[in-house]
């Protein structure tokens, strides 16, 4: 998760966003090193309850719902120097995208909404977040969803969007949070 203490000034916004301290192992302000987005450690994956995909091919190998540290470790290992598609520009999905920007060959985010975090922070912050991620090679496919996951020899090969666009993918991470789940109401601080 990108800390709003880092995000807001970079986005040219001065409106404070009140929140508790990040989960241990999540973020440190001023971070990112070497052009990263600010994530210093592996994603704090146990905070959210991701929803499962309901599209054709959802059982293909290398499609993950991250629920444990072991899941996160496996994703990082498989995603290094590979093409990653993250389904959902939620808190979980964006945290995974931030962590993988320096590790994966490519990171793409697929989302139904027009901007990330709109429900919680509004369109202006959502657009600023999107712009910041795009400056770190993250490609967004907004206002669409996954219609099919295609495989080759049992492993994920492509993610097909309802728009007809086909994304090359070696790993897919499902980061679709429960729609009513506010990030700070489910954290175990």
C-alpha cells in the first residue's frame, strides 16, 4: 500500500487523510529506492479477503488469491522477470502492483472502476495514484473485467478482457476486495 503521507505530496495534494500506522512489514515513507513506488517489504497480504474470479479458466495454474505469506512468497518467486496481470485496483491489488514494479517484466492492472480507490479517496486521488503507478511502468485497463484465462500446457498464458484485449500473462493475482470492506476496518494492527 502506498502511504498517503508519501502519495499526497507527490500528487500535489495537501488534503490530509487520517489513518492508523501501516501494518508491520507494509510500508515506510520516503521509500522505494531506485525509483520504486515506496513499498519496502512484501505486501501485507493478510489484511484483506480477496474475492475469487468467476470467469472461464479460473482453475489455471499460476492464478493466485493471496491469503498467506506463503502465497505472497510464491507469487514473488513466479512473477520475477515475468508478465503479471493483477485483477482489481483495490488496496490489495495496488499493493501487489507496487511491490512487483521493480521485479516483474510487466505489471498490468484490470479494474471495473475508472480510477483506483475512488470509493475511499475520490477521483482526484485515484487519478494521481494511477499516474504515479504509470510512471513506474504499470499499465491500467480500466472499466473492463476478465472474461477468460487462457492456458498453455496447464499454465496461464493470456488474460482476455471483456473489451476483447488480450494480455500476455505468466502470473495473475486476484486483488478484488470485498466492495464494502474499508482497509482500516479489517487490519489487525
